[in-house]
C-alpha cells in the first residue's frame, strides 16, 4: 500500500512557515509606534532590582508628564525598524543602540534634567536578598541585637565577636559584613533580616536619552552652564597665549596689546618729562597724592582720571594701592586670566 504523507508537516530548508503573531505583540507594537509619533524625547532607564509594584507607583506619580514602556529588547528593536521603514525617519535608528540590558523607555516632553532628578529621587529601601550584588558596603553596627544567647553559634560561624549582656547578644565592634560589588550570601541575608536591617535602596536609574535623532549618555546631564563657560574661557586663554607667542593679532589678544601699548606710552611720558598730554597730567597728580584722589573719587569712582591713574601706576611699578585704578582706553582687568604685563619700566 502507498504511504500517506501529511503535507502540513513537511518543512523545506530555508523556508519559514507563516506563524500567527500573538495579539499582545500586535498591541504592543501599535502602542510603541503611537508613542514614537507623539514624543521626540525618550529617556532610557535601568530597572535592575526594581519590582512591578514600584514601577506601578512610578507610572502613577508621572501621569501626564511621562509615559513608561517596558518590553523585550528584541521586540522593541523589531518595532523600531518597522516604524523607520514606514515613516522613513532614519533618525530613530540611533535609538537602537540604547536598547540593551534590563532597561525601559520613558517618553516625555518635559525637561530631561528635571525628569532625571525626579526619577532618581524615588528610591525604595529593600532588604538584602541572597544572590544579589551589593551596590554599597553593608556594615553591622555594634550594640544590642535583641537576640537570645542561644544563637551565639550563628555569629561565631560568621566570625562576629559578641558578648552576652542582660540576657541578649551584643555585637562588640562594627562589622563590615558585605563589600560593594560582592554577592550577598544566604547567612548574611538571614542575619540582616534578624537584625531588621534593610541596607539597600533600589530605583530606576537614567542611563541615556534620545532627543530628536541625537543619542546622549546620562553624564551629559551633569554638565552645568558654569562648566561650559569655564571651558570656553580656557580655550580663549589658549588662543590668546598662542597669538601672543606668534606675535599675530587676533580679536582675542588685540585689546591686551592696546592696553600694554598705552602703559608704555604713559611710562615713556613720565620718564622724559618733555612731552605731556591731558591724561598724563592727571596721572602725575594721582602719583603725587594718591590718597587725595582716592578721597575725591569716593572710593569707587570709575571715571577717566581713575582709568589713567591705573595705567600709570602699573607703568611705573608703584605701590599696590595705586594699581587699583582702571585704564581709560580699555578694561584694566584681563578677562582671560593674569595680566600680560611686559617690561614697562623704560627708565
């Protein structure tokens, strides 16, 4: 008799049979695509050791400000690739590199620094569980334990010095029970539970974020305006120093060159006594009686006489109090760090 073959069970190499996609995956893909259309900013959060109850509380706390979405990384990447093909928005491909590890996505239109601060601040205190990696050092403090003397063998097995005091076990000295990065042992977890110590705080951590096609590490959020300004001025100082060494005029070093040239003119006029001008006469009066000028100026004057006086004081290398005045032609203070004073005594 001929052998009957069930054709539905025949498979060919390299040919995949059509499988029905589960409804939950289709709903997930639909939801993710809607969020990708609605939001341009996506914060990638790490959810290690974060429970479902804590995630539910976070969803409730950020309702109206951010929306959290979690799922398998392979499914998320597949949906993003399909969405890029549909919308031809190639910028979303930068988001693929951020989807890794035990992470989730937070879609928002709020300021990312504010959102990061709020997410990190919502941590939850938890007990130590056996097998987990300790994020911090765990120290058992010295003192009473409220445990009966019959349990001293438990402490002896862990090399913890104890004594019996008033019918209970006391720990003699502080004990470093677990070091950061080590796995929590079963006996260590039991001891912390008996002592009612909950040493760890767990919560979401912002790992990176995506902003309209650009992907950034979370460390970028630590950069402040002061740090940016300081970096700019450091670069400006280097440009000024290079321009001075090459004797090449630029917009950075020309103001300082003019100030130094004016100082030399004042020094030359003071040393020759054959040629004078209005500002030089003012400088001479200031040098003859600086206290009187300071009293007349009221201690805070910034007029032309004060400016000229500052230039001359620097030129003839007078006392420090005479150098407090400012130059007439340009600000005496160097905005890029120390004054580029050359040898200005032409005597």
